[in-house]
């Protein structure tokens, strides 16, 4: 996806979270975003997905101005083009692993068990489709979340500190799955991370400050 952000500014009440954020992400590009805690990284990522509102500036996804879309149109665009991975895995506890991963396809009325299985194989969970989330480790749960975020072949993957809750060895495995899957499919990746090893693998590292990115 071509993601284009210009002069984005966001306040909570009278406090500015960030101001004058401008950045571009090209199709297939991997951009890491780093910055102090509380500087607005999660808020910025939510704006990129059209999950949050901003005060001024623009967010364009492949030329479509998200600010001009209502909530339904934003949701539709997300469903087609965007995947999201959070720090806390957000896997649905009552669905098994394959059902969790298949959810984005079901939302598009296009269930595809073969694709779900291929996605599970790709992240090393091929044997675990019938398991419930409570029977998985943290690293496995995050790989379920990655498979679910990519199963509908989005052109943009947004990941918010996806290894923040994992031990270093597991974090490396999860990061490998994330990067190899996005590289293989030419998916643009915007990764918020505190990990230097992860940021080192990005095409570009952007530092978010209260007054912009640089
Ligand atoms: N719903 C909210 N209402 C008021 N302030 C918020 C809300 N959500 C986040 N904030 C504030 O906005 C700032 C940025 O938060 P966040 O995007 O979570 O930062 P980061 O991800 O960089 O740690 C923080 O100061 C936080 O306290
Ligand atoms: Mg955050």
C-alpha cells in the first residue's frame, strides 16, 4: 500500500499528543517507528488504520483520504487492505486457532480453510488449528494473531509492539514470522517497537516526537 500522512495533529482535550506528523510508506516497505512511552505511537498507528480520529492533517491509503470516509467505509477498507497485530494478542478465547485465523475471511463472506491452513503452516502452527487459545503459549498466541492479520492478504500490516509481552527467544521467532511473511507477500509493514534488533531490520526507522517524526 501507499500510505501517505501529512501534517497530522491529534489532541486529547487541550493536550497535543503529536503535531505535524508527515510520513510515507511505499508498497512492500518495512518502516519501524520508535519513541518514548506516551509519545503517541499507538495513537498514530490507530489513526493509520482509521480506528481513531485526528484534529487536522490527512491520512491517505492508496490515494483514499480516510478523513473523508465514515466509520462503515473505514471498516470496509480495513477489512480489505489492513491487518493489525497488538501487544496483547487479542485472540478470541472461545474460538479455536483455525477459527481465529479464519475470521477475516468469514467477515468477507469468503471462508477458505485451505488458505487458513497454509497460513498456519507459514507461521509454524500447522498442527495446532484445533487447539483453543488457552492451550497455547504467548509466542504461539502472537503467531495466531499474525496469521489472522495476514490471512486476507492485506497490503498494509500495522504492528504495535507485537513482541512486548514475549521473552527474547520467543520474540525473535515471532519477529521472524512477521518479517518473512510481509516480505514474501510484498506487504507494507509499519512496526512500533522498542527492540533494536527488530528496528535494525527495517528499511527505515522513524523517531516519533511530540512535534513530528524525523
Ligand atoms: N483515550 C485517551 N484519553 C486521553 N488521553 C489519552 C487517551 N489515549 C491515550 N492518551 C494519552 O495520549 C498519549 C499517547 O498515548 P499512546 O499513543 O498510547 O502512546 P505510546 O503508544 O507512544 O506509548 C499518552 O500521553 C496517553 O496518556
Ligand atoms: Mg503504545
